[in-house]
C-alpha cells in the first residue's frame, strides 16, 4: 500500500543541486506507484529542517510534488532533534500524513549534526561516515515514553492529521536487548490507552 523513500542526500534538495530533476523523479515514481495502487512517501531526517529562502528543505519537497503523488512519513525523532515541535509539524500536513514514525530519544545538545550513520549510495550503512557529534550531543535512542518526546501530544496530532498507522521505531538499543526496548514501548503505549 505504501512505498517510502527512506533517505535522500541533501545535495538533491532545493538550493543544493538539481532540484528540478529531483522533483521530476518524484513525480515519475509517484505516478508509476499510484498507477499500481501504491502511495509514495518520504521519510525525513533532521537535515531536511535546514532552510533555503526561509523554508524547510522538507517543505520545498512537499510543496513541489503533488500531494496525490507524495505524502509524508514524518519521523518525529528527527523533527524534535532539529529543534521543532513534532505535533505541530504533523498537523501542518493534515490529510497528507498516513504514517508517522514514533521514536523517542534523550539528548543533551540538540541539532548538532548527524547522530546516525549515513546511508551509502548503495543503500547500506556507510561506516566511514559515522557521526562524531553523537557523543558530543549526548544522543541515545530510548523506548517510546522514556525520552524527551511528548508522546501523547504527538499521538493526538497523528490522529488529528488522519494518520492510518503510527509505527514505533527505535534505531538501536544500547542499554537493553532490542525486544526488551520494544516491550517497554508497547507497555508505555498501553499505559496511556493506545
């Protein structure tokens, strides 16, 4: 039903390269998928909240590709890490936000650059580009409800925006086994009636 672009380098965004070609590619792929009954989505990271001509790179993309061909897959972790309110940003795209990635974390210093391994051109993790700012930022993924996010506000915004799915995502779990972190997220969501 959905197919998401999980990553697109900053060089393909507005103000950093041939954005017209990027838009043409999204339109072509979006139409091909739509003709097959699949909706194209775009999954954000923090760098799409850089601004070009006083507008987020992410907004340039959504404003440049028709809503029927491209919808959001907002990852709330990266919205918050970039310094913005995830609930407010989700509501901005009401009717265009079928999937929301619910992700929690802790951080001492926000918006210090990538705190995740970059994706290489072949789609894998680029070990040569591991971030140096992760330790400096004091960044760590946490189970949902155990970090800095206002999860009830985010869930209310997702519902208001018409999200069909809210997907719990924890990129890594360094403090406990991954399945324990997943259970903690699930238990927290149940504790608030979700």
